[in-house]
C-alpha cells in the first residue's frame, strides 16, 4: 500500500517536493555495478525506500491523535 502511494505521488505530484532527493538517490544507486542487474522499476523503489518505510509505519501504526494528513 505504501509503495502504491509513493508511485501515485510520482505520477500525479507529490505532497512535498521529493523530486530532487529521489533523483540524487537514484543517481547514487545507478553508479553501482550491481544496479545494471536491477530493473528500472526496482531502482526507483530503492530511491523512494525511506518514504515507503515511513508510510508503512504510519499505515501500520497510525498516530493516536488526529493530525492533518498534509502535515505528515
């Protein structure tokens, strides 16, 4: 579910500007020789990994107080 949310962000605009950060991460992944054996889709998931992990945490253990979702 978290990965799908991140993919939707990529396709339709992100709630915060992560484009440069993801591009920097992707550049760091792609210079590794092993990255040639990994599909482009999987390299994109690696670049977005921190956001996927954080969203997974929020989905599995949502805050107990009501927060504005845009604030997350």
